[in-house]
């Protein structure tokens, strides 16, 4: 996989980005001026990141796997250490399916009833392959979403959720918080003692 260099990321017009950002040349980036990316982020081949007015904010230590999409006019935030598995779709915008409005982006906005709402994905979340996150959803810290799930409501912290639509099926351990502290301590020590 080949990644954009720092200068190429600047040329794309990404609003702000940290260190060690690896975005595949095969990923599609739209609305770059509304995208911020933390450090140690990897976005794989064939992903689509399309930011509208609300913007997209990716924290640090995030992985977005192949064929995933993060799309919409509303704000989308991914917290540190979140993991988006392959073929996940995160939407902050959705057409009106009632028939009261026309649909699709080739029709002027005055004839469509697009719903826009922010999406927040918390720290240490993992979204399983093929899952869909709809506008207005908050997934709190430490949540695990099973593969092929539909998320259309809030998911409470450190829960395991799965299904169409998702239901909470188990508690998730909090060991990841201790591991995060240890990881960051070691990372800080390594930065302070370069060899």
C-alpha cells in the first residue's frame, strides 16, 4: 500500500493532521478543508472520506479498514483508539425515504429532504465489518459493535452490541484503559529517550 506524503496531504488541503498519518493513495478524500486527522492514523485502500459543512474529526491511533466510508454533511467525530473494520459505512446525512421528497445528490436541495445529524464514535470503539452507522448516533467509549450490525440509536459505554438493529448483548471489559495508560507511558518514555 502506498500512502500520501506530508506534502501531498497539505496539497490535498486537509485542514490539520498530526504525525505518522498514513492515508492510502487509493482512498478518496472529499471536502479536505473540513477534515482534521490526529497522529498515528491509517486509512486503507478504497475508503471514502467525504466531509460536509460539519466536518470530520479523526483522533489519534485510529484505523479505517478497506472499503469503508465516512460520509455526510453533519459532523462526524472518531475518538482516539477507535477501529473501523472493513466495509463499514458511517453516515451523518440521509435521504428522506417517505416519498415526501425527491432523493439523490443530482436533485437540487430545495426538492430533497435530507436529514443531517452529527455522529460521535467514542474512544476505544471497534465497529465490526459491514456495519452501518446512521445520522445522529452516539457510540460511547469502549463499545464493540458486532459485524453486519445496523446502529440507529445511542450505544452506552463498554457494551457489546450486535444485530439489525443493534441490541446490547454483553458488557465489555475495561482492561483497555489500563493498557492505554501503559502504552502511552512507554510511548512517552521512548520519545524522551531516543536511541
